[in-house]
C-alpha cells in the first residue's frame, strides 16, 4: 500500500469494494467451510460482518447460513454482534466516504427494532442528524465484545461505548477541518455520561516534531481523518487491576489508531495511562515485539478465558505511521511497512510476547479481527481475504471458512470482523449437525473434467 491509502482510507475502501476481478486475483477459489475437526474446535455459531453484502450473517460450523438480518451495512460502521436471545446490534445507513453509519440499531430475531442511536453530530453539508458511529461500539456488560462465560451481555441496564466522528477544526493539528475520533459513553438511560476526543490529547501521544509535521502535511482537504481509530473496547475486569495496577481500571478504554500505529489506554480523566507505539524502537521491550503496523481489533482477553488479562490484536502490516519524508513515503505519511500480518498476544505489564500467529502468505492490509475462545484456540478473521479460521495454541488450523463473493452491489468477499458465539445464544435455531470436513490436498485438487496437472 502506498501512503495515499493511509491518507485517503475511506476512498480506497470504496474503490476496493466497487472493483471487479483483476488479472492478478484468482477468479476461482473454494468457498464455505474448507477444514473442520469437530473434536478439536470450539463449536458454535460464527457471526460475520461482511463488507460485500448489506446484512449480518450467522453460519454454523459447516458454513451453512442459519440466520441473516438484512438492511445492515457493515461498510459504514461495523462490527455486528449477536447477543443472547438472538438480538443483533449493527450499523445501518451507509454514510460514505467517511466510513461511518447513520445509526447503530438493535433488532430481535424477527427483525423488530429494540434500540437505536442516531443523534451523534451533524456533519458539514448534512441536512439531517447522523449517528456518525464508525468501526466499533461496546456494552459495559460485554467489555471486549467477544464471548466469555463470565459475561451475559444485554442492552437493558448497560452503558454503551460508541466510537464516533466529530467535525471540528484544530490549527495545532492541521489547517483543514478534521473528522476527529470521539468516544461517547451513554448511561443506561441514554444520556451522555463521558466523552473523549483524540485531537484534545494529541500532545500526550509522544509524537515527535517530525511526526507532527507529517500529520500536518497529510491534511489536504476538509474531513481529514488524521488519527483513524479503528477499535475501542473497555478494559473490563482483570487480574492486573485486582492486584492494584490502576492503569487497568475496568472502566478505562483501549483504543487503536491505524493511521499512527498507536495502541493506548484512555483513563476516565482523559489521560493516557498505557501506550504501545507509534515507534516500537522506543524501548527494549517494544523492540522485542517488533513494529506494530496498522493494527485492528485490540482488546484485553476477558476473564473466564485462557490468557485473560493479555492484550490480543490483529497486527495487519502493510504500511502505516507518520514520519520524515523518505523514498518510500515522499509526503512523510508512511514510515513502517511489512508484507505479512500477525496475531499477537501481549502481556501488558511486562510487554512480553505471549503468543504470535503468522505465516509467509498470511496478510490482510486492513480490517480483520482476533478472538480468544474458551478452549484456548483463537478465531481469526483475515479480513480482506474473506477467510476466517480457528487455530490452536500449537498453531494447528482446526476450522477454516472462506466467504463467497458479496450478494449485494459490491462483489467483495471481505469480512470486517468475525465472532464465535455459543449455540445457546440463538435459541430460535436448532443445534446443527457437525460434520467433519477434510482439508483438500492442493496438489491433487482440480476442476472436475479438467485434465489433472
């Protein structure tokens, strides 16, 4: 990816999803479940947030669609999650090119609306209010948005953490209007209880003068998405806080900035109490981890799961960061590049790497997710490839699914995020049969009727 992608991410994703097949991409590839070992996988339903189909899709372990909610557009706000009882929460209303939703909506299994947020801020040029929610949202009783047996998430009685866009100007950052990242927490009654805006704390991130200059150079037009936050999650209950480390207050919020390759924890007073990036050469511990580049879906593994208290993230690679101009980044926007992705588990106190999953051909330059499962496996969405797979601690793949091309106006099979939930969370759907799927042998697999290679 070139620096242009970092600067104009919304337009690039729109172009990606609108584009048809190219000479460089396969035109024939397997779809559905391609590997499945029922005795080794953590079996349940998988909730997909597809970018090529305007719907929330739930599949069983054999890749069969067991539930579909239409009318949701995951390109705009993402992600979709399903709560116990068959309640879906997801964004509606495509507000391109800002990659934001007009509303975040909850519906029951039958499609009846239960809750709606659509009164964020007015964007310049808009005649109506819009939620302006983008990339993430959380419930206080579902801190990371991923299943744990310790939590029973519900809309009722929960606070809602929303990641929004906020249009304003700040000459200290750029000479154009910003579409800044803003966190808003609604109390159970729907009133704003807490809020935080990235630009107000730019001085706390430790950006060097060269980085600040590069950020300013990146602002070419109004609506500048200078920080591009792509995930926000409550820290949630954890052993570190129980032992007295106040940085990990369960109410604090873990944020991820793709644009700046920064991960940080925001305290309730607005200060930053923990940070990784933007420069991973800043300490011996950070150097040992290697440079984090354009990461997504950063959460603390919830209590009740193996690895609880560690950070889990999808480290995309590609190109990200700000710095001095160089031959590979003439405008100074991109200083780090890597052509592979990694899924990392990190001890946030010692900063040591606990577990890493990668491969030479494992790569998603944006989107993507990682979820720790109760059996210790990790569910990974390699987003741009439309591939979701479950990998054991010993790095064996025990389940794999490849999404088909989109059924809507966009042909992409990309998956923004994927979540595994227990069968019991969809009581309206009978527990499906679980049939093993043997991995095809690529050396002998060929189109029927065609001569074998």
